[in-house]
C-alpha cells in the first residue's frame, strides 16, 4: 500500500504549520525543554541520551521500532502563530506505524505560555481533516501519559477516545509511568 503524506505546509484558522528546518532547531529544543510532559517523546528503545534532541529528530527522524522504517515517513512540523509567525510549538508524526494504514502522532507540543488557549484542539481538528482525506489511513493513534491530563483531555475532545491498550508500570508509585494508546477511526466517515 502506498502512503499519502501530510502536506509540508498547511494551516488552521489561527495557526500555520510547516516542515521544520535546521534554522529552527534551537527554538524547537527550547519549546521541548519548556514542556516537561513531552521531553521523552523522542526516546526510542535502545537510543542513548545524545540521540534524543530536536537536531537528531530533524536530521535522522524519530523512527518506530519496525522493519522497513524510513525517515521518508517521519515528519517534524513547526507550529507558528498565523498572525505573527512566532514559533509556538511542534508536531511529530509517522506515516504508517505500527501498520501502514495507521497515522501515528509522536508529539503535539506547545510552549507552556500558549497552552490552554485552544490551539491544541484547533491543530488536532485540522490535522484530522487532512489525514482523513489522505485516504491512506484507517485511523489515527497516539500514546498519552496517564499523568498528562491536558493531553488526555485533548485526545478525548478531538475524538482520539478509543482505548487500544495501556502500557507501562503495572503498579502505581511516585516514579511509575504508564501510557494509554488512543485511537480515532476514520472508517466511520467512509
């Protein structure tokens, strides 16, 4: 199956989204570092700490642990205010993980000063419309940390509300981590 890819440039009512560039690496890293709930989004099993930076993500990609993975299917996009061009966040996606017909969201991250202003739902609803019309994908999936309540609320609000699985620690503790895999099906719209 061939995979149609997210456009390199798209927009919503208030946001402009386009493929990230090396010129933006420092700003993207600052946004990632300012949002502690998303700092581990780049970590793939077996990578060392040096490989978990925005520069690495942009140059090499955040590739899933599957055969035939390719940077061609990873996209890191910068999110800017439409009115001022200010860089306020980023979106990381992989086209076809864990199966070719699944659109995977690695990360949706906004700088903390732009959180809680409705940009997350606006971005996600715009993304859903685009991906739905790419027709290569039957659904969209993402992990959300069970301790990241804003992320869970965002997923539910935009329809990523079918729980596929829970992964992580089996017993709660102060250092325990667990994530829920959430899905939005596109087959309801066909």
